[in-house]
């Protein structure tokens, strides 16, 4: 039985601006949130195309190697170097579940909302977390997403309705028509 409902992969180069990401997001969301950082934009961009297929009782399992670098840099500079209070934008977006909050709000998800630090084998970890909630009947679906940025970026999401066991996004989404978006700055 096929467990993967839909999948999306968004890649982009370092020259792609936040303004361009937000403009692309506008085709999937009527009212994209304001005052969000680059990682949140990327997370929304890979999950928003799955909105039409996601149920309210869907859990969200999100991972990234690090929070948005610009936001964290500004926060640490303000607090540690200049010993000032952080700006509200920096503080709110530095919280690890900020991206998950925006995804859940925009997609109308009421299930568990978890953010973990991504390691080299993050997809099996996300699947294991989702499998527990699916088995317990807490959710009907699971939305797994991984955001990876180091200059260029890759944001991938998979919507599931049952437990899966795959090593990576490619294996997980095999046999599924993956929506692939390529963002180029300029």
C-alpha cells in the first residue's frame, strides 16, 4: 500500500532573495505571513504546495541543520556582543518551532508540531517520530520536511498517511510525482 500522498522539493541558489522566495510563495498561499526569515520562507515554500492534500489531523515533523543564519547572527550580535535586548523579529524567529508554527497556521494543521536538528540521517528519524503518532492514532497524516541551506538551499517535504521506512527523500518519494521547484536569483 502506497503511504506517500505527495512530495515537493525546492532548490535555489544563494543569489535568490527573500523577496523572490516570498513572491513564489504567493502562488501557493493567499496571505503569506509577514516578518519571517529565510528558513521559514523555504519551509513554507516546500510545504505550501501540499496544503490541498493535508488534513487537519496532520502532524508536522520539521528538521534543519541550523536555524536561519542571518537571524541567529543578528540575535547573538545584539545580545552577546552589544549586550542589548534582541529585536522582536530576531527573538521570535530564533525559536526552533517558529517555522513549524507558520507551516501549521498556513496549512491548518492541528497535529503535533516537532522541530529537530538535522543530522546526516534525518529522514529515518522524522519517519520514526511520525510513525509513533500515526500508530497511537494521534494523527491521520504526517508532513515531514527538511530544510538545508549553505549558500544554496534545498527544502523538501513529504506528506504521508502511514508508517514508512526510507533512507532519504529520494527513496521515500520514489514512485510519487514530486513537485520540483527551482529558484534562481536575479
